[in-house]
């Protein structure tokens, strides 16, 4: 997964944005999302970097918006749960870009997906008050 994530990031850095409309982009996103469940912090970092880079390009890439809309629930769920449970602490900037970009594409559905994702996190990790405050911020 590490090699795939690094290769995909190199691809994103080397090719023009027009190639983001490739049909294989959907498959690439599923692999990147799978990488987020790996226990190695360096794989998680590069995977978050890839998603953040793609999130930066969302406003100008309709094909990319379609893919993020398709995988929005998975992206939001994995990123929020990872943020709370096991992502490296130095990835906050990437996580924010991913969440803002994804929420911008999926709209109000994202709020319910975020609520579901936070609902599956044990209460001792995120108290109900903090969950409610976070979801209220998402709504604004």
C-alpha cells in the first residue's frame, strides 16, 4: 500500500489536472481509502496527503467531484474515525482539507455521515457534548 500511495502521489504531482478524469481514478481512491486502515503512520500520512491534494482540486474538477461524491461517506467516516483513534497527530492540516473539500461536494448528506461516524466512536474517546459541538460546527 505504501508503494501504491507514493506512486499515486508522484502521478498527481507530475501530470496535468486534465488527467484526473480517468476512469481509473475511482479505483485509485478505493486503494487510498484502504491505505488509511494500515497500521503504519507513514502510509496513513501519504494517503492523507493524496486525498488532501485531490481535495484542493475539487472546485475545478467536475469528474473528481463525482468520485468524491461517490466515496464521500467512506472518506468522511475513515477520516473522522482515524482522526479520533489512530492517525498521526501531525496530519491535521490534511484532514481539514479533506473534510472541507468532501463536505463541499456532498452537501448536507455529509453532516449525517459525520454523525454516523462519530456515533460509532466509543463514548470515552469523544464525549456526547463534543460530538454535538463538532456536528454543530459542520452545519455552520
